[in-house]
C-alpha cells in the first residue's frame, strides 16, 4: 500500500479551513471513499503527490491539459509574461493574439469575449441569448452540466414538459422556473416543448458531447434536429463546449458534427492550465454585448495576460499538423486494449470514447445516451476499481461519472501500462 500520510495530514488541516477541506466538491473523494491526495507537482503525463507517489494522470486537471503537465512552451509563455506583470485591467496585445488565433481557425465563430471560467462563460451566454431574443426561459437537458449557474443547477421535474427543480440549496424557485429540463436524445420532447412554449424560450443549451455525467454521446440526427427547431422557432442554440472545445478537434463538436450553433461557450483548453473561459458567436449576436450593445458583462481579470499567453502557446501546439490524429491514436490504443479484455472476459462494462475523451460504464448497453440509463448502483464497482488503479499509480477523476482524458504527453508505454492496470483492476473487482 502506498503511503499517503502527508496528504492525510494536509486534508485534516484543510477541513478546518475550507468546507469539506476542498475548494471544489468532487475533490473530496466522497464518491469513491478514502482520503484525497494532495498534488505537489506534475510533468508530462505524470503527477506526484505530497508523499512522493507518482501517477500516470488521466484527469489532466479535468481536461485542460491537452499537452500534459508543465509543457515547456506553455511554461515559457507564462514565465515571460509574468515578468511584465500579472494583471492590468486594461487591453493587451495578447488578447488580440489569442482571439485572432481562435477565430482564424474556427469557422463557426466571428467574435469572442474572454472571461475567467466556464461557468462565467455560460452565465454570460445565457444573458446574451435573453438579451438578443427578448425572451427569458431556457431549455437544458438532464445529464448536462453547465457550471454552477443558479438557473442551470436544476434537475427534471415530474412531467415531460416541466420546469426544473433545484439541485442546490440557495437557488430561488423563481430562477429554476426559468429553466425547462428535458431528456437527452429525445426529439419528440424538444419538438412538443418548443411548439407550446417557443414564444417564451430564449435558448436551448446543450453539451453537444455531454461529458460531465458520463459520456452520453448524442446522435448526429438529434443535434441536427435541435438546430432545425431553433431556426424554426427563433430560439438560439448554445453549444457548451467547455470540455469538447479544442478537445475533439480545433473546431470542437461544432466542427466535428458540422452544425452551426448560435453561441459557443469555451473554457478548459483555451487557458493552457490557467483560469479562462470565453463565449463566441457571429458579429451580429456579439455586437449586443456591452460596450457596443446593451447586454452588460464585465470582469476585472477577463483577458488576463498570463492566461492569454498560456492559451496561445497551447492552442498553437494544437494547430500543428496531425496533432489530433496522434491524440486519437493514443486514445484508441487505450480504449481498444481494454475493450478487448472486457470482451474476452464477458464483463458487463462498456467503454465510450470520442476523440481523446473516454468513460467506463458498468453496463452492457452499447448506446447509453441519457442520464437515466446510468446504473447508479454500479458506482460502487467503480470505487473499487478506482482504488486498485490508485495503488497501481494510475490517476483518474475520483467519480464514476467523470470522464478520462488522454494528453499529447502520454506515451505508448504509458498507455500499455495503463491497459494492464485497468484489466487487472477489472479482474479483481468483477
């Protein structure tokens, strides 16, 4: 058994300082049990904890580190920029450079506004949609997470067409009454809702690749249906690409599926590991944003120079020839290796993957597309697998609902070691 005494001591101290000892809930290991490890450093595909245990990392800071930890180009960009100052609250050339790099290589957007987190990007996109349409209600989907925005911290109510119910204390009912929650991949539910309530609905927001509650891959037909209905009823379609943006290709899910959303939200990868979010759209829609238009949004640290420099360095690397091809190859190698073992053993486990994102479901369903299809009772199996992998030096996000990520820093040797460890863990648990 690995020694985690330093992490344990740090966690006990942290619990006296912060709620649950953490600054984001999933870090507390409540889903898998045990004590969270405190990370000291990372390099490439590896992280090292405060007890000097080393792990191959497939959490990648929940997705942003597509180049791995402490990438030399990103690190250099951060250090050089910090020498000139950390924040000015005024425009810098770095904002222009990153915005130009993104827009010039993303055919689904024309203007962008940088913020400081994915949650802030979604919050701003919703306000923009309401400002543009003059309508107030939003449709979201059960199983999609869009940050801790009040009106989106909701679950489905008791009927098919119903307003949401809060999943968090502190969210007023009046906020959730502005949100309609529907099941994923259900064309009829969306059609009937818009037919009855389109005059009140400003936007439909969806993760086009839902990856916050398992990897619930949607049919291309369903996503096209959303686009057609939004156009028909003068409702804006928002793609939340905080995870999928620049992860499944430079143009994200919009480019992968060749669907034009009205607004796209970004985060994760565009910051190179620094806190960044963004929302983007056409000239026409973005010109509703202050100071040009009357939709107000501001932020002291928006367009922070250090974050802009880190993001530019990372996205520049993503634009190199065959970058996504090589990333896909590594992810396929991992998934195919584990899948082969599962099939040989006859385990009721299915691996879902797209691009460099993957997820293990303890189910034999091959087309799991909705949150209600996930067997919550099987999450105890994931917790056992998690701790076996933990002891073998393989690190995943500590929840069976979280996806894994392959980075450019993972080598084929790392992948082969991981396949062996995962297969061994499945054998012990199943």
